[in-house]
């Protein structure tokens, strides 16, 4: 059994990236669990809050899930040609305290995908994630990124993926990431 944590970088109810993760769950190969998680409940990072109150429960729960999973799938929106602040904030919390960051991220296989109503399909946001993933010492899947442009044309108002070509690209992407995870398990 392979477990992947899917994390959308959007809080919006009608998020294209959350819809893309939901569609990914539907096309995941047999024997793969795609556990979709949310950023809801993760506060803005504040070192004073961390020092006085410790790590928030929502952060601890997500950290533990990522640490136990075989891989991490990030579905990133693109805001102003970069990663969403709320998504980066969550990753910042997840890397705290520094002594625990390795348990969560070091060597963790990670794939990035994204959906945008614009024409470039989150390429700049995905690129912005690369130095962060490097710093966290993850193992990014370099062979695959999925960039869904014109998401408002392929995902309907109810969050359903309506485009068969994009669905096939998504299925191939998820299968490729699972193959990478299996390779990492063999090599690890």
C-alpha cells in the first residue's frame, strides 16, 4: 500500500487546485491512497506564539501525516507570479521546530502540480517551490510536473474535471509519481 498526502495551497471552497487533487484521487492506481489534507486551521506563523504555546494541533497532525506517508503531492495555485502566502506559511509551520523538520521532509518524495485560469498553468509558482523543497531536503520528482492552464474551462462550477485529455494527463502524472515512489522505496 502506498500513501500520498495531497495538499492544496488554496483555502477557497471552489479551488481549482483542490478540485485537481480530488480528481487525482479518483485516477490513482490501485493500491494507492491519496489522503487529501487542508490548510484550514493553520494560523499565521509567529515565533512568539510557537515559543509560548508550542506547535498548533493542526500543524502537528499534518506533520505526523506527512512524516508517515510515502510521498507528498503539492497542488499549488499561482498568485502574482508566485506561490500563495498561505501555502508557504503552512510549510514554514511544518518545518518547526528545526530539529523536527528532517522527520517530516528529509528525503520525502514530492511532486508539484497546479491549476490556474491563466495561460501558464502555475509554472512560476511551481518554480518558486523548488528552492523551498531543496532547503527542506526533500526528494522532488524532477521528471513530472502538471500545469493545468485555463482551469475554468476544464473544471466545472461543482469542481468536477470535465476534460478527458487533462484527466489522462493527470492519471499519467499520478502513475508516474507512484512509480517514482516505488523506485525511492527500492533505493532507500
